[in-house]
C-alpha cells in the first residue's frame, strides 16, 4: 500500500510540474503574441500618419508639376490599397507599393528647383522624413517582436505546447523590396561652364 501511495504521489507531482510548465509556457506565448499585436498597432499608426501627410505633399507638388499625372495616380492607388488592407501581410505589401510611388514623387522634385524652395513643400517634406524615421523604428520593433515570438514557439518543448495551445508561426515580417535595393536614376543637369 505504501508503494502504491508513493507511486501516486510521484505521478501527482509530475502531473503538477507538467501542468505548471504548460501553463507557464502558454502564458509566455500569449504575452509574446500580444507584444506582436501591440507593436503592429504602433506600425499601423505611423503608416496612417504618413498616408495622411501624402495628399498634402501631392497637392503641393501638383501645383508645380501638373504633367506628372501617372505618379499621382500611382500614389492614389497605393494609398487606396493601404486603406483597404486588412491583415498585416496585406498592409506590408500595400506599404511597399506606397514606398515606391512616394520615392518616384520625391524624384520629380529634383526636376523642379522652384518646388524645393517652396516653404509648404519643405515643411511637408520635413514632416514626412520624421514620419519615415518613426516608421523605421516601429518596423524594427515589430520585426523584433515577431522574431522573439517565432523563436520561442519553435523551440523544444515550446513547439509541442504551441501546437497543443493553437499558436502558429507568424511570418508577417517587413522585408526590403527589390525596388528599395535598386539605385534610383536621378538625372542631373549638365554643369555650366
């Protein structure tokens, strides 16, 4: 009888240890997942701020460069795609589109020296640069949170617990687009001699 009670006691202790480990690891996964969601919300806020700044910038540039309609249309389409995106992956893709269209808009500025001296344009460009810096910081924080989450749920024995608790890998990372790796083609006027 004492042997039986000893075996039961050991099994109860093992069950409590395993249960405690399961609960602890699951709670860590919940915390990491919520960090990812919170960091995504911050990225979303700064992306929206940039999206709100762009129409003012476009209108200022239009006053000087009305013939650049395709760039304005590309920006409008990219903003619409960003506004309609529901998931982080969709928003990341739409953001890439907007990055490309916005860089083309800023290249136009190089062809219009009078625009570069416009006070409203300079203020908007400064606000946009500050927002781009915030976006970079928030993207990095978001990607770091996803990496920490994915690393944690893929490690043993966390992967077993993650599978049992319904946690899956999150691959919604920000990645550099091919367009961002390309060197922009800027045409400089010939030097005056």
